C-alpha cells in the first residue's frame, strides 16, 4: 500500500483530485491564463509539454515519491492549476508540498489558502505526518511570503541546489511545519478563511 493513496479533497468550492491525463486540456488552459510558463521561478508546463508534465507526475506517483492533484473549481469544473505532495518519505513520516501553481485569475484569492489547508489536514490528520516541508526558489519572494503566512518556519537556504528550466542553478529556501505546530497553524488558517482573507 502506498503512503499516499488516491483521495479527493474538497472545501470552499475547491476540489483537489488526483492529477490524470484527462486534465491535460484544463491544465493547459489554466497555465495560459497569464502565460505562467514564462515565469522563471515556476514549475508550470509549457503548452506543448503539458502531457509530459502529467506523465512525469504519474510516474512519480507510481514510484511513491510524488502525488499530484489537479485543482478544480467546483462550480464550473474548470481546472485552476496543480499542487501536491513530493519528496514523500514514509519511513520518517515526512513529505513536502510543492509543484503548486494557479491560473492568474485565482492568484491572491482564497484558493491557495484552501488548497494548503486541505493538503495539511490530510498530511497531519490522516497520514500522520510528523513534518511537512516546502522548497522555494530564492527569487520567488511571493511564494516565500505565502509559505511563511501559513505558519511554516524557515529552515535555511541550500545554495546552488536545483537546475531551473532556463539552465541557471537556483538557491532553495527550505521551510517546514512540525506536527506539534499544526494545531495552532490549523486554527490560524481556518480563521483566515473565515474572515475572507486570501
């Protein structure tokens, strides 16, 4: 049995369902909203590489180290982007949240907070994780702020760590959230969503 089994998670009009080849057209349309593949610090697939992006995610799921979700707008069925678990380490009850991106029209809305809440609830409350981590490009200040706003702690920076699509090598900012910190963070995320914060 895999550590992360297929599951669909829903809250506040947002649904996370296991990423599949059937999401290819929707994922391509979401990425086109803002031409997100042009962002130097993102993992968004180019239109011609969307199928390969999904196939790589499915291979990662089969190998047990990644589980990708399509982010769906429940009211319309539209694909809004993708997010998921990666660096899955069952032996130490650790995983990371990553490969997260959204169509420009839903950026800075409740969608990201809702997705993170769903993923964190499932990781800590269902899977029994002891730690959830994030890796962020040193130049992706917006993502760093978003992760910090969730309540994650900055662990440090790994220099010259990962190859970017443009051939440069990034420094990676590492974050983590421990199981003991989760109840307070959970309450905070529920508060943010209740008051309509993005």
